[in-house]
């Protein structure tokens, strides 16, 4: 089979036997693919060091079953700050975990690829708070995956959420659920719900960041396809 080539991000790498790696990539052209990188853990001329947070140009050959053979991986964009800033790395960990859980295998998602590249570049640039950026990216990732949250109106009857008050939220239903429609198991206040639907990059307060990350986590878990390994485990 002819090798395929794509710009790629590392969604996950798992050691395999003594010397190999199984690497799950989000590619710009082919969506999520899993590859076997033979001898990637010993010295290899074909693979640059495979770490999350950088962008690579990879070529691979489709194989039997779900696993492709990685032929080459070359660094395109190196993000050094991200590799050494634990707070930023932690923020990236959320985004990679959500992407793994939400994205089906081998389905091109160019907008999601661009979204995550922008997230990594923004955090690498250091002008934005990493966790705020993760929350904004997570909200958009849910929209692009077809699970956008309804934060201004009841997800069931579309009645506008009264401003200035707490509201019931159901991650499973996909957002605010009014009392008449049965409410949701979470209660979030007006401030956090209004802040989360804004698309700007103003830093969120630590409380709002925590609430946002948690809401996205719960929504992702409610919809996880599991096709790329669910939401558990790290990115390294
Ligand atoms: Zn309702």
C-alpha cells in the first residue's frame, strides 16, 4: 500500500514490548490514527523524539486491523515552553484527553486539528492562561463534535435561562435543563454559565476554570465513543 503522509499531533503514546511504541495521532487529513512505531524507544533515524505538544509530519502505511505502521515522524513545530511548564502541560493533558474520547478513528477533522494547534500555539506563546484556554478549547471541541452545550436556554424546551440566578445543568442532556423539564443533577451559577459561553480569551477566575473543566469532563464522559481509548490515562 502507498504510504500516507499528514501533519500530526500526538494524542497518546504507549510502550509496546521492549522497544516499540503505539502512537495515536490526530492528523490534519485523516483524523485519528493509531500506529505502531517499531524500535521508537531505542535509537531510530526514522523518528524524531515523539512527545505530545509538538507538531509532526508523519508517514505511515495502513495495516491489517486498526494499527498502521509508522514509517517516519519528523518535527514540524517544536513547543519547548509546553514541555517544561507543568501548568501548561496539565492544561494540554485535558484537551488531549477530551480529543481522544470524542473523536472517532479515521474520520477527518480538520477544524478540530486547527483548533488544537491554535490552543498549543497560544499556550506556548505564553500570553494566555493555559487552563482558561483549555476550557475555551473544550467548549469549542464539544461543538465541533456535535455535543455543544446549551448554556443560555433549556436544552429540552429552549426556554431562555433567567439571568442572575442559579440554573440546573445536565452534562448528559447537554446543558441547562429548566425546572419544568425536570432540572439537572448539577447547579451552576449565572456567572460561570455566562463566562463559559463567551468566546473571548479573557482569563477565567480559578473557580470558573475549575467549574468549566469539570463540566466539560462530565460532558465528554457522557458522550465518549471509547473508540480511541476513553478518558483515562495520561498523554505520555
Ligand atoms: Zn425546559
